[in-house]
C-alpha cells in the first residue's frame, strides 16, 4: 500500500521524533489477535532484533516489550532486581537520574547518589570510591540524560564496576541513546538496558523496551522478597516473552499489537537496512557535529561541558545573551519546526533542546538538519534585531 | 486523506476487535510532541469524552489515560487506593477475578473472595453477608469476565454495597464492558472504572483507561502509606491529567501520542456519532441476541447460565458433543474468521469465544455477524459429517 503521512511541523525534540511513513503504516495494521499465528512471529522478531541493536545476543539474555512508557523500565528494574533495603548507587546526570532514584526508593531500595555537576559527568574517582565504600546490589547509569544532553561514559563506568565490584548489577537508562549511541551490552557486561520506542528506534511511543542479562534473570529467580509490582513483574512476563520468541501463543496482558508491528518495521530498518549499525552511529555523530558546529557559529553555547560528553542524538543549546525562550520556541514553531524547552529545573529557562535521532540524522536527503539550522538562524537574527 | 486498511481476517475475539479505518489512520498520525499545542487538546478531549461514555461527568471525577494494557488499571487501583493490610472483597466471576485478587495481594491487600460458580454470578445474599462480616476498604466487581462471558449485575451490587457498607469503595473491572454495556458511573456510585482501548472503544491496544471518582481521589490524598508503585502512582499522574484537561503542557512520562489520537477518534465516533449511547448499547444487545440465537439453532450451548447474565459484547459458546477446538478454531481461521479459544482453566477445552463489540455490532452493514454465523455453521457441519 502507498501511504503518505499528513503534512506536519518538523518534530525535532529529543523524542518523540519524526517517523518514517512505513512505520506509521505498520502502526495502522488492521485488528489482529495478540495470540494469532500472524502476530506471534512479529513479536518474536522484535525480541530478537532488539538484541542485535544492542550487541546483546549472548544466550540467556532476555528482551521484554511491555505496553507502557520508557519510565516503566525503571519500575521493572527496581521491582524485579532490588529487594527492599538493598543498596543501589545512582550515577545522576540530571532530571532523569533524580527520577530513577525516586523510583528505586518507591520499591524500598536504599539509594546513594553521585550527582554530576550540571553539564558534566560523574568522575571515575568518585565512582570507584563509592564502590569501595559499600556493597551495592545495583548501579544505575543514565546514558544520555534527556534533560541536559550529557552522554556519560557508560562503557568505562561498567568497566570500573566490573573491576571494583564484580557482583554488582549494572542498569543502563538508555531511553535517549538506544540506536543513536553505541551500546555494547555483552562486551560491557550490562545487566539491564532500559529504553522506549519513540527516540532512536523511530517508532511511536507506548512500548517499554528492556533487555536483561542472564545474570539479571538469575537475580530475579533467586530473590527472596516477592516482586513489588503486579503488572511489571518479570515472573509473569518471562514465560510470555519466551513463548513469543519460540513461536508459541501465551497471555498475561494484551500487548499493543499495532505498535509491535511498527517496532518490527523500525528494528528491521535499523538492523536489515542498507546501513550497518556502525554506519548508523557514525551518521548520528555526523548529524550531531553538524548541528553543534552550526549552532556554535550562531553564537550558541551548550549545556554539556565538552563535545566528548555530548549526546549524538540531541543537543542542549543555551540561549545566547539577551535571547529568551519566547524568542525561540514559538518562533520556530511558526516556521513549522518543533524543538523542546529546557527541562533541568535549575536552568530550565536558559536553554532549549533539539533532537536529531532516527531519520532526521540518518536520512540526510530529508534536509531536516539544514532546516533546523536555518530556522534557528532566522529566529536568533530576529531576536537580536529587536534590540 | 483516504485510507483503506489492508485486507485481513475478520477479527471477532473478545478484544482486540475490528477497527474502523478512520481509527487506524489516526493511529498513523505523524510524529507530534506530547506537550505541543496540537496534541494537548486531543488528550484533553479523550479525558472529557471518556466521562460521557461512562455517564460520569460529576465534577471531581478524574480520568486517567496511561500507556499500558488494561491490566495496569488493576495495579492503579491496588497501589493507589488500598493500603497494606486493608481488607478488599473480590467478586470473582472467572479468570480475571483470580488475577485481580493476585494483583491486590501484591500491593499488600487482605483479599476475601466470593467466587461465583462457573457461568454464574455472585448471589446478592452472599454479597450482603460478606459486607456484614467485615469492613472492606474496597469491593471489586468484574463487570464482564472475558473468560466466561458472564455479565454481572454491577449496578445492583453497587446498590447493595451503598446500602450495607456506604464507606466502601467500589471498583468495576470494565475492560470488556465499556461502550458495549451500560455503565452509570455517577448513578451507581462507582469509584473506579478500569478499562482498555481495544474492546468496546474500538481502538488499538496500549492504553490503560480509568475513571476515578472524587471519593477515590480523596482516598488517595488521605492515604498514610506511600503509593506502592512509581509508574502508576496517581500522585504523579493527577497533576498531569488535570493539566491536559485544562489545556496546559505537563510531563511525567511520555504518553502514547498516536494512540491518544486514535482514542479521540474512537470516543468521538461513540459520543458524537449519529447514534446515541443508548442506541449503541441496544445495538450490542441486538448483535448479542443475533449471535446467541443463531448459535443455539446450530445446537451450541453457552457458558453463562442464563441470557440475563450473558455479556452483550461477547459470547462464550460450548462446543457441541463430539466437536473439539481443532474442529472449530483453525477451520474458522481458514475461512478468514478469527475467534478465541477458552480461557477459564477448568473448562478451557470445552468452549470458544466470539467477540461482537464496536463496529462488528454497530455497523451491521459490514455483515460481520452473518459471516460469523455462516462460518460456525460450516465448520460444525464439517465436524459432524466426519463422524
């Protein structure tokens, strides 16, 4: 079927992002039973293809795709892997670190936080010192904090955790990094990757996307306290996910069938498309450099304190001196360009955020990046001319 | 835009159901920000229109639309309204009663169950006796148990609860009854209706749909123990839902934007369509009678022990003597008709389930019901001829 999505403003916030028409068409799949022979292999495909995107195909790894937002993956991690009273270390790089800590405490974890300065990352020395001070059941790392655009050195953190506290589980909040930043699940020894569909995967929001290691599953199976949630209990979902992966019907709660079709289309485009995964990550880096270099030429600064700790799928850009959110956000919208305002509470009014993930970064023939840079130039020129 | 959904098998399970092409097209809405001026009123519409479908427009009532399956509404009820150690009475009419009880216990409730015989309903006398035996914080009622097709007299139960234990909260699991059975939220004095999109509402799965009374919200606000979930905490969602309803942006977790567009289309079709709500319920009753009378003529019996306690949106039909699931389910699929097998563990192999909700019931010009009856006749004739 030919399907052309409706004309609309260019969506360049750090998720949801622009979707390919083929993905939207998959999201309009006719009514289909969640346990039908038609649907089961589609779900199975998604569970398998996710592992490829994350370089996490080691036997025993388990994907979970559950109706919900990315946030639900925090609940999954906290409720399934941590027992009440256990210590968890949160490497906090902004808004989403604060929230993950709240979530962990809701399920009874004792949380210690290492808070990076705004725009910076937790230092290796602080991490090692914390690991030596106490035995942690789990360390959580925000890979890209969507509030600041900071990219943390997740692989290096994982290496330090392996060296200094090998029994500690590692959870990576990769909501804003899956498919836009390289994640080496098996090589790094990550135990849980938490993500969602509407960012680098390029699929409408509504699915919690998680990959768990065999060690995480064994931790679940060995726990003494009951899992503190019903809906997100992996004890209930594990047989379901295994069944879908093996091609058998199973039921716990109805999956979002249309969205699973859309995710299959999205994952296939990433894994089986003309580009390799490595090319995809390189394309995101190129897009990021183009946006950041272009903004710098317009006199715009950045929230992250260095290019090497800046996300490749988004940019957190500071308003130049004398320019305010009102000069930029609504004016860009008038040009049919939708960017996001600031989110980190301490600096929210001082910066804005541009997403450049998925088709916007990879399909350069769309011209999205040029349109964004031209739009920003127009609104900044207008703001400066006012004075 | 003209959009014609792809040819597909007729989906007549008790949810997901057949979707109108206009709803699927809405589910293919281009990438749109969850906090944009375009989207906020759409979300607000859904929150308001849901109240109309449930005759629940009393000020103080609060809709919640959260990415997840219908099951998540159980967690919402259990985690937000019940504190650990409080007594809950579950009126159990099958598989979904068992599961709701499990969910309540996960969050620390002390559950008492009144289990109806298979195909029957809890007696009024048993309910009254239970209410007099103990003070319950909450009574849960499964309106239509999708496993048995039993329709419980929810309005009458609510009346008895009001008379005998007026302080007790009432939660109605209406996943398989919203928009196919009349629910008088305000008149009956229900405190929580729990539903999902993929049944009577005729929208793809992936949204937990809940309406809570002012009394439920006050119960939440007065609770002493912290809410036992992060993702489904109404304390986090209440300001978000109020903001969307008032036309302001707010963020806790990303809503499933495309599905909210689809829900808006679905709710508008129900509330603002050519038919009144009353006509819609009458259409479901007529469809149900047509299917049930037609099946009876084919020598098929039913799981529910009487027409007056049979759902109008689905039928749980027993295989006639000598006919098995293998004679019916795959053979109907060959005729491009998808029905569901049995789900209640004690009788799963003895019956099948047909859904007749939404367009299948209301848009009689589609001819879905005739197709189903003709298909069942064909496969039963073939099964009987084999002997």
